C-alpha cells in the first residue's frame, strides 16, 4: 500500500518547504496540498494558492510525486488548468498527479465572486472539464462546445511529459460523482470515515465502472486520513487503521497533517 503525505498551504512558506524536502527525502510516494483560498479551521489563516505552490514542490523535491488533493473545477477554466498542469509536469520531470473535484466551499466562492452552482451542475462541470483537459493533453487541436465550457480549435503545447497524460485523481463519494470517477479517473480518493464505510463506497464505484463499461481495476483506490500531530492518541488511532483499509482493498493512503509534523513523526509515518 502506497503512503503519501499532505500539508495544507496555511503555514509560512519556509515551513512548507521544509515539509516537502523532508517528505521527499524520507521516501513518501507523493506530497500533496489543497486548493482553497481560506484556512478550513480558521478563515483568516494565511493561505497560499495550491496550484502555484505545486511549482515550488517541483523545484524543492526530486523523487516524490506531487499534486493538489484536489483542485476545484469551479475556480479555473479547464483549458487554463490543462496548461498549468502541463507546465508543472515539465517542471517536476513528470511527477505531477492531476487532482480535480467538484468543489464545495461556498463561502470562498461568494467572497471571490465565483459562481457556486447546485451540486449536480458542479458534477456536470467536472465531467466536461475533464473531457476538455484530457483532449488538450492528447490531441493536436481541440474544439469542444458544452453546456459549461467551450474551446475552439485550441492548441495546447507542450503536452505533458507523462504519456498519455498525468494520472487523474478525483475525490468524491456521491453516486453522480462516482459515475464521473468511473469515466475519467486513474485514482479515486475519499476522506476516511472508517474502513467499512470506505469499502461500501468502493463497491459502489465498481458498480459505476460496470455501468460505463470500464474495468474497475484500472482505477487505483485511495483514502485520505487526517492527523492532528498535537494529539498523539488520535494520530496513533489513525495509523492503526491502515491495515483495515488495506484489507478492504485500499491501495494508497494519504496522511493529511493538520499541523506540521516533527521529524520523528514524519519518519515514523514514512516507515509504514
């Protein structure tokens, strides 16, 4: 089972850089941030842009894969996002994981002037956006006219280094999202709500794959577990749950730290 590390971009830049370098040196599979404009526990926390920070991760790491878990489809035009992702894939020498989801933080949308459609519309936007992004990464010229996004005879060079494209990671658990995941994802990620609940959603994703005619084994299955380094008991409980997730088919665990872990805790997690 793969083990990755994640830290929200809500800490001073030197702290983030130290985390990336340490996690890379310790051998974590990937290092992640998130795509929000506010701190989730305190809206007034400093919060860097997650996609811009990926360029920093690319520069300060050598081996770990990097990604945003996950970007919001409502914040950026998909053609622009395809260009940004291809650029970061080159900067990282082909280590980008392309994370995207339907978005959920309504207060951010309202504050920044982004439209916040109903859940079903956001899922449909995600489906269209991933269609546009994948085509821009793999075709010479792209024209697409959808309900939400349009490109006309669009060029997108350079293509990503990874062939046919960076792995697409989608987060979500609702039925409509699972259908989009079955259509587009190379990896599915869900927040940890217990191994049995994760397992039920995992089985529902298998059913969605059958509906769209895709072999379910083509999609890596992953979970995000949230760790509070200031609470040793909570951290240990989360780490102790890893075998339970493994036993129900989880292939990748993202350990998401609410505070920067010290070197000992990070090394202990890497040793798993």
